[in-house]
C-alpha cells in the first residue's frame, strides 16, 4: 500500500491511465496493511476466475482486471524450476492455461486508503511471478500495474517512489514508477492512519478525476504551475530526512488536492467533519510545539494519514486518542507496544487545552480505529501457509 504525499488527480489519457501530473508516495509497511493475492494456473481450469475478499468477481466485466491479466500474459516467458533448471511450462504453452486468483485486503476497501493501488500492484507482481514475465524495458511491469489502478505502479516498490507522467504525446510507455529511496532510508518516519469511516466512498476516484479535469480551473493551474516545484521540494526533504519541510509540503498538497475537488462542478466532497477536525488538531499540536511535528494527508476519502517521527509518536498518539476517543474496547492502535506506551504517557494539560480549544466538539467513535505503521518494502512472496486458494 502507498500513500501519495504529492497527489495525482486527473488523467491525461484515460485509455492508458496516465496522469496529468507526476506524483510521489511513501510505501507503507505491509506487516501492518497489505493486499494478499494468490494466483494459480492449470490446463484443467475451464475459465479465468477471481475472488476479492471472498466474493467472486466477473473478470470479463472488469476491464481493468482483464487488461492487467492480458498484458502480463503477453509478457510470459518459460517457467523454469529454479532447483533443477527444468522447463515446467514453455512460453508458447501458456495459452493453454487458465488462472484462478484470490485477493483480499487487511484494511478497508474503496474508503480512500489506496486499496486499489495495493490490490493491483499485488496482482501484477503475483501474475508476473507465475508467468515468469519478461520486461521489454525497465519499469514495464509498473506500467502494467498502472493500467489497473494508476497509483498501483508506485506500490511496485518500497520506500519513496515517483510516478512520472508521460512525456511523449502518443506513447505512454515512459509513464512508469521509479524508486527514489528504499524502505530503509528513513526508518524514523512513522504513520498513524485514523479511520473515520470504513465505508465505500460515494464517488469513485475515476469519476471524481473526470469531473475535476472537465470543470476545475484550479486543477489545471496546479498541474501546470505547482506540482513540479513541490515534487522537487518533497524529494529533497525526503532524501535529507527533513521532517519540517516534508510535513509542510505534504499538508499543503493534500489541502490543494481537496481544494481542486471543491473547485470542481458540481463540487466533490471526500472529507467529512471529523476529517476537518483532525486537520485543526494537527495544526494546533504543531502550533503548541512551535514547529511541524506532525503532518496529515488525505487521499480521496475521509480517513487521515498522519506522519511523524518516532520520537514524537507516543505523545502524538496519546493526544489524538484523547481528542478523538475510540469506541469502548478498541485498542489505541494496532501496534500493541505503542498502544501500551501511549496509555502510560502523562500528557501535559497545556497540550490538551491547546488542542481542545482549537477544534469543534468530538465524540466517542468519531475515529473508529487507528493503524500504526511505518515505511515499508515492495511486494513479497509469502509462505504457502498464507495461500488463499484451495490447491
């Protein structure tokens, strides 16, 4: 899973799924949030089939899914047993095989937490391993993942990743993802994901982008005059591990993205009242600290991703769970050790007052749960015990 810190919003070429601007993201640790996909191929299978979170999907009615499957199949190579060197399936014989696919997410689907990005990156990687896919140019598999979900191409790598917009008018092949820094570059960078609603969003990202591209003048100005400068600033901040700069640009870009949604006609609302209270709380916390100690970003949904460095994480979690108390019985976060430390942390009453005075009244359950995570690596091959198909 990845969270964009300089957002992509709007397609340059809908058929190729290329963006009107480049973007960068942080890949999250899949020990905490991930998509899991199992693929199998057999000449005994009658049809290609797929199950998502336990429910069967019609591959033929899902254009993006069938496109990814077709493209990876076209890249198929000889399947070789790594221990013996024996060819198990010849390249030309793959046409006789049908596939079964099972995939699930460990976090809410279609709720603005980049579940489609994680899912299509996982699918592309799994299929490429199954078919022993051979790239004709570096980054081709990220271009395939892009055809499923634009930002999926960034989840093909760990760490800090850039997705480039296409530079050639009639050739989208250079709209690929490239890794800027690996998952070990900034181990102190942490993230808390505040789930304000696990529900599927009312307007899909695809429909929202189409509306914005057609009607928002701010979106056009952003793509042409703002994004490239911010990309340079953000990449420099990440490489230097400069949280002050990283946090400021991250929040500014999230705000401008949602401003383009508001500037669309009719306006698009992904944030809710709780989202806006979270924004106010983060700014109040930073004002109290006298510097940027936490930053937020929101994708196309109401759920907040809040970054901080490890030294501030315990206090920040305690602050957020006091301001936005979780439902009874829900732990402070998904990381038990961190939750226990936050429970024991003695929060200065002046911090509490500074934040409560800056936000509207909140109630128990406004935030339903909190994921705690960090920067992570790219796709992994899992153990047989985690297989999702009955083989």
